[in-house]
C-alpha cells in the first residue's frame, strides 16, 4: 500500500501557490500579447515581404 503523498503530484501551499499563479499570469499575458502582435498589419506586411521564418 502507498503511504503519504505520491511523488510527482503538485500540491502547492503558501509561497509556491503564489509563485505558480504569478508564472501562469505571466504566460497568459505573453500569449495574448503575441497574438495581438501577430494580427497587427505591420507584422503581416513584413511577413508577406520576407517570407516564412522557422
């Protein structure tokens, strides 16, 4: 039988929970900003002129 918490399961408490929430909010903000930049006319025009990048 298993006893205690399972290894590999994330169970945040205290400061770890705050840090995780901070990282999640930062990632979401970066994702939204990247989507806005990708939709801007200047970026689309530059991509059309230079071609695809990898």
